[in-house]
């Protein structure tokens, strides 16, 4: 597997474990995640049940206690943190936020979690 895929999968598993520990319940990685119903794949929702849609949103499947939670997970080498301090747009963050918005429906609560090398979540 390419390094980025393995890194992303591991990041999703680690984040699911962190969320399970802090929020309770069982958060798990979406199998074969990668915008199954996001972006250009929105039309897949037309043939899926509510449960299938819910378990395909974002990168982490939340427990039943959080039915409207959509979690997008990113693990990257680095981002331009300094741009955030001076109120400049960070194109990479904007892209990630758009991905999250594609997955979220009207009543969903989306969160973007990311980690960069040598830094904590």
C-alpha cells in the first residue's frame, strides 16, 4: 500500500480510539472510507437506507448516542499553522472543510480532526 493510505487508515483507527475513550461508546473507522457517499458520489444516497447512509458518512462511524455526528479525519505531513495565526486562509484546510460539508446533511454536526507529523491531534 502507498504510505499515505496506510498513514490515513492508521490515523482513522487512532482517532476512533481517542473518541471512544473520551466520549464513550464505540467509534470505528468506516471500512474502505474515501468519500463513499461524499462529493461526486452523493447520488449513492438515493439507493441506500438511512442506516447505510449514516455508516458511510465521514471517516468514523459514531455510536448510536451520536446519530448526527460526522467526523472527517486527516493525517498529513504538515499544514501552514502560521497562516491561522495571522487570519489567512489555509487552502488545505478549506479543502478538508468542503469534504466534510459534502458528507453532512442539514441536521448533521460535522467535525474535522487532523494530525500532522510530530504534533498531537
